C-alpha cells in the first residue's frame, strides 16, 4: 500500500531564508506526487505535481520540488520564504485505482512558521 | 469562475443525529471527492464520484454515504453521529477524469456534541 512520510511536524524559518520540506513515499510503481498547502480555516491548494519527465517541478508561489527515485523522496523547496507562506504543507502520493482515477494518500503535514 | 463551494461552513450536531453536507464543484468539473480531516488521523479519503457514479470508496463505515447529482453537485451523509465524527470535511472537484488536479473547497467544520 502506498504511504507518505513527512518527517518534520513543525519547521521554523526566518523571512527571506530558504526552505526545504521533506517528503518520503512508499509506492511500488511510478507514483503521482503532489504538494498541497493549507492556510488556517481554508481548504487545500495544489502547489505542484509530478508524474513523469523532468524531475525538478516548478509550482505556484515560487515553490519547486525534486523527485528522487533512488531516495523515494519528493522534497519541496523555496529559495526565499515570505511571511505569507506560513501554513500547513501536505505531501501526497497517488496510484491509479481500479475505478480509473488517482486518489491521493496524504502525509500528516508539516507546519511552517515564519519569523519576521 | 467560482471555486468549490461547501455548505454549510460550520455545523453542530448531537450524537446520534444524522447530517448532510453539500458540495458544488467548479463549473464543468465532473469528479467530486470527499475527505475527512482530523488532528488524530489527518486527511483521509472518503469517496469519489464521477458522472453520478461512485468510482472509489475509502475505508469508512457504512454510516458514511454520498451521492452525486446530474449537475455534478454532491452530498455526503453521516448517520448516527459519533463524537469521533467531529472533523473538517473537505470536498474537491476535478476537471480531469483521472482526478490528477483537484481543487478543494474550504470545508465544513462538523462538531458532534
């Protein structure tokens, strides 16, 4: 069964500093990988996704993620964090179901705190 | 273009009651999925509908059910509410039939007392 591990429950960074959020997945075949962000009281917003092709994926809000098959990782990065990036970040892995669609399994999330 | 709309935003129910939550997907989206989010269990998949048919179902008891209408709007129902059903229920819709890019609503916060 597919699973996702986000090792860091909380991460604190200073505004302007770089950011890397870790994500490790367990899945037999080629996974569909996602990163979502959730602000307090809001739903999830898709930052980026990866299925195949270039292993470095660009997303919205200046985020990028790198797929490393050998490490089963899909870490999210941002070169310079803004205070508005403070939120909960979720990594997800999805497999194609017998129903013909991709249903994501989410990690437990990493809470990003940004200090001024 | 309007996003995914979930109603109501907040709900308080008593144990043993039943509840119905509503989700209006983005116009043109035919896939609708439901998730339960709790501090203890995180985000868990409930079910997915496409063109009024349930395509996938998560590992939840039969008290949780859903349906989708011809206009793609979806409802989920929870019967015989338990305290543990208190959660944020999120709905997501997708234009792509394989559900590879889901757009989430703001959720319905259900509190069972």
